[in-house]
C-alpha cells in the first residue's frame, strides 16, 4: 500500500481509532525490535568476586539446618 493511500485512510479514522492504530504500531515496533537485537554474549562467572564466597562456611554445609536454626532464632519456637 502506498504511503499516501495509507495516510489518507488513517486520517479518515476517528481520533480514538487513530490512537489505537498508533498504539498497535508501537507494539509491533517493540515486538520486532527485540527480535532483531542480537543476544548478549554471556561471559564466564569464574572470575567474579562472588564465586566461592561461602566456600569455607562450616555453618552452611547443611543449608536446611541453617535455615531452620535461623528461623528458630528469629521467630522462636512455634507453640511457645
């Protein structure tokens, strides 16, 4: 469809319909813009500062027990 024909059809619409057409155009632009972008390359996390953060934590060997003790400390025994 030629631009002039499209524009004339667009301008013949009521204002509310024009707003809907524009909203749909913005929607389509966002949708296809995200598909055309290349995904970011993910680097290795090995050299990040947080890797190995809890490596030597003896209290975290059993994470379920650690959470249970933390909850008991913060909330007290249930039914006390």
